[in-house]
C-alpha cells in the first residue's frame, strides 16, 4: 500500500517504521509545520495525518479534495470536527478519526463507559480524570481524556459537563492535566466517596501502540466510505 504521511514528529516517525515493516511504501512525507506541503502526485492509497490542531482541518480537506482516504489522530481541533465531517460527506469521501489509536486505550474507553453505567446508580461517589503526557503535547486536556469524559457524561446523570479547572460545582467533571517528560501518556478515572476509592487506569509505555493501531486502520480503510471511527474498526 502507498501511504502519504502528514506530519513527521515522533508519532509520524513511529508510524513510518511500523508501516515499512509491514511492507508498505511511504511515497510522500508532508510536514506543513516545516513548510513541506502535501503532495498527491504519486496517488497515495491512504493518508495518515498526525500534525497540529491548527493544521489538521486543512490537511484533511486537501485529502478529501484529492479523493484520498484519510485518517487523523490530531487532537485539539474538535470545535471544527462537524464542519470537516460535512465537507467529507459533500465529497463522498472517507475520513477516519480517533483521539487515540491504541487497542488498549479503546478497550479502556469501553471499560470506562461500563463503569460509569454502574456508578450512575450510586451518587455517593464523585468522579474526576487525571491525565499525564510529555511536554511536547500542546493540547490540554488530551483528546483521550476528553473522550473518557464524554463517555462518563453519557451515563452519569449528575454530571453535566467536563471542565479543566478545579471547581466546587457538583455537576462538573474535572479533568486535571500534567505535562512531564518522558511520559507517552497515563489516564486515570477515579471515583471517590467517604468510604473508599475506585480507579481504572491506562498507562502507555511507548508510542508504538498508538502507531501500530494507526497502521492497522490504514490497512483496513481502502474501500470504506463516510465518517468512521474506532468503533467501526473494532466492531464494538
């Protein structure tokens, strides 16, 4: 498979290593942050986009303009997601988005929702999220933490919105973000009461899990159409 790699930071380089080890060809590497524009002249089968929040919407639209299926893992731009999704539909394109491509994290998302369903019947507990990442991660809270929060909010009637600062409002779900090197990513969901605490946690040991998941999705994506995500890929 011929791949267009958009973004060549540590994640992009990890994706390149795994893709090549699977027998795929990186026919072009674009890095808009460094002035290296997207090149569609070699007709890639799939584009993999991991860049910056301010660049992602334009990168995705360009792929859709050239009828190239694109998967993106860039976080921090969800206020424009609906516009990009509408653009994809207008062009009958293929756009796959996930805040995290790790299989373990996506299983963690499911566990988080199941626990929230159970805890919704027990209002003696308060819940919060703690996430730790490396200092190069610019968005805070992380996309993974926001996905966890959204999963909780679907099932806890006594929480109305997530916030990123400490609050005394009982219907706020607090996400605490810490940036420390070297940390690929740790996310903890904690329920606390006067009597006890319940925690679930996912800790990434490297970027390899995220990169491996992105390559697996790229291998699956050709022939698909529309707005897709990890639930489609994993058949949850």
